[in-house]
C-alpha cells in the first residue's frame, strides 16, 4: 500500500518505521527541509530509498489519482493497514473514564474519512468502527488526508454495524446518532458518558436500521438557508463538544 505525502510519511517513520518497506523521492535539485528529514529518518531506520525522475516517479501513482500528491515529491510503500477487532478496542477502552468510540456509517469518500480520523485523534476518540461493505477503507488517500493520524487510533472493520451497536450497548455505551431532524441539540446534552457516536454518510445520513438502534439523536443547530454540513465537519463539531464537556471541571 502507498503512503503519499511528506507529513504522512514522517508520521509513519516516527510511529511505525518497521511498516515501511521503501521510500521513493522525486529528483529535485532543491531539497526541502521535510524531504531531508525523511531521507535522514530512512537512513536511521535502514529503509531503502530511491530518487527517480518525474516520468518514472509518476508511474507509481494510480491512474485516477495522478494529481494527488505528486508535487509532494515522496511516496512510501507499507504493508496493508491492520484493523483491530472491536472486542480489543472495547477492552482497551475500559481503562478510560467515559470512553468515546466513533462509528462511521457508510462514509465512502476517503477524503472525508481521513478528515474524520484526524479530528478523532485530535479530540481524543478511543476507537473507530467502519462497515466492511459500502465504505471507504484505510488507503493512501485516507492516510494522506489524515496526515498520518491513522497511526494513532485503532480502527475496526465490522460486517454488521447494528450488531456492533448492540455489542457496545452491552458494554455500557450509549449510542448517539447525529441527525438533522433531532429535537435536541448537541449543546443541550450531557455527554459525559461512555459514547458510541454514529456519523452518517455524506448524502443520506444514517441508515434507518442504524438510526433505530440509537439511544439518543442529536443535531447541530444551524442558521441560514442550508440545513446540512459535510460529514467530516459534523463529526468535528460533535467530537469537540464531547471533548469540551469531558475536560471541564
């Protein structure tokens, strides 16, 4: 699997250098500070490096993604992302007061998923669940968009999200769904509880079966003629309010 871009590769080198098999640089007579940092970290960790001209360098990019990351001038090759089981995430979260697990219901845009993962890490989520089908996976676009945040949070890939929600409930979590038609807003709710937070897909929101399994539905209050936000923006607002409430005295 590819890792594209300077920040994601630096993050991978700092957190899990053994996962990198090789790093390829675009030949450039003016090496930036970050490119020099990557080259030095590769040398320290005995990771093979190559410098290629533009024609050879671009051959490593998928045809549909050639515009993404070439100007960053560096790509890494790593083993496929390793997902974690949901029971393992739950077990590790038992050490945490009022843990938060994020459930992404059929978010198919890898840029949105990467942005959500980055917010989740910045705002202290304790794990993420994605469905096995009809969802973006953790690939080079997600890694790049998250700026390497995927290296700092455990992600489970589950066949049936409804079963996952039931499993969370059995382990003491309250399932909160984000829904624009909910009566109560996120700012009117006590969120200092163990939470499984469901973020719906970009176009349709939560599926009905998932919505029916939620204990609480909350919305973001909005003004103006538009009544919906991008999935990653919605996730960031909910995550921040939960983080804020958990960190006030």
